[in-house]
C-alpha cells in the first residue's frame, strides 16, 4: 500500500487462443517448414486491448491501446475504486457520494444500484461469476455481496465479519481472501469455514526478517494459490486503508513466499489473468516492457510499452 490513492483495484480477464495456420497438403513442402509455420502461428502475442488509467482533476481518465492506437474512453469521470468485471465487459465503481454504479467500459449504459456503500476499504470487487459485487454496506459497515440484477445485499458469514478489509473472491468462487489491516492476508471458504492465514506476511518473527507485509489483494488466480499484492518491506510506509491500484509482487499463498518472475528490470506491475497467466510490466519508465508469463513461469510473449503510456497505470487487458 505504498502511497496508496483512491483508485482502481483490478480484476482482469485474459484468454489467448490464437489459431493454427492451415496449409494444404498438396502445397506443403515434404519437410519440417510446415511444423515451423504452425508453431509460429500458435505463439501467444500481446495484441489485444490494454486499458490504462490516471487520476486527474474531476475524476479518472481511462485510455485504451490496441494495434498501435491510443484512445481516450473516459475523461474526468467521477469513478472511484473502479474495477473491470471478470469478462472485461463491465466496470463497477463508487461515486463521490458513496453510490454504487455499473457501466460499460466506456462509461455508457450506467446501471444505478440503490445501496450506499462504505467509501474505502471494501471494493467494490466482483464475484467470480460476474453477477455480484463484494462491498460493505454503509449503514452498518457489514461486508457482503450485492446482486447487480436485483440489488439484493447478502452479508458474508458472521465468522468473516469484522475480520479485515479488501475482501476478494477466488476465480473458482470457492474462497474469500482479505487483508487483516496489519499486513497479514487470510482466506476462508465462502461459507465462512476453513479460515487460514497466509504464512510469513505480516508476522514480525524470525521467519520474516524482511518484515514483508501486504494490505491490498489486486488479483488472484482460480484457486487462490497465487495472489498479486503491493508488497511492503522493512521500514517502507504502510499507507492507508484505501484500495491499492498497483500490485508489484506475486505471492504463493500456501508458503507466503514471493514467486520469482522471469523478467529483466524492476517490476512495476503484475496482473494474474483469468487463465492463470501473468502480465508483467517491468523496466524503467522510459523503456517499459510487457511480458506474458505462463503459470509455470515460462515467458510466452513480450511487447515494448509505448512511451505515451509511461505515466499511466495499467488496469486491464482484453484479448
């Protein structure tokens, strides 16, 4: 939560399913080039739409970038704690007066939900099925899920109430993850049982000599075994309870250890995609690189980030 600002917490979706090039048998050489062409065509590429955001006077500015073209999709938009749905087709956010809204990514077709929500610390974060939002009700600060279609609010199990902040659901919809507000990360089944603490983080003992801690869970894989966080070390400033915009580290929740990333230079952002791959933003601001990494740690594709985007925050990617 280093220098945390009210902004976006990201939930993203990425599917890269490039097709194989087909070559007629009569036209194909009798040797290896056919396989080489197919292998080349099957190589993943970062060629979808990238979304970036920047806070500015009067609200947020969103831009999209695809095929070398940058386009402003929102400017001066009064959206706080905004987050894309798992399929990337909707954007949930809170207004300046604490009202919950759901819109298209370009800000059109706004759906107004009547529930007033707590202004900081509780999302909104999408449920795994994209039908609900995890929030805290302003009237009593209870955490729960509001259904977008009906506006109905269902509180989280009693065993999970008052446990922490920044509740997030795993991609399979089976567990909640949250921060305890003191640097530790916890999880539990959606019915409130099986409460488990992630090792190391937030514990100031001999197993954590670097005093590693985290307050914001920006993204998670399907089963919650990996999460991305804004990792804080040693004497670094913890910040406040506002939702963090940026995650720079992948954590193995079973061990509490940092997952090494196969990229050069400092990592400024990393997002876990819906299929388990990672999108990593690294290198100096003047020469940043985007790298697509498999769940097993293999580099799948790289892309030089346009200089015009260097001062913006990466929010989402849609293929």
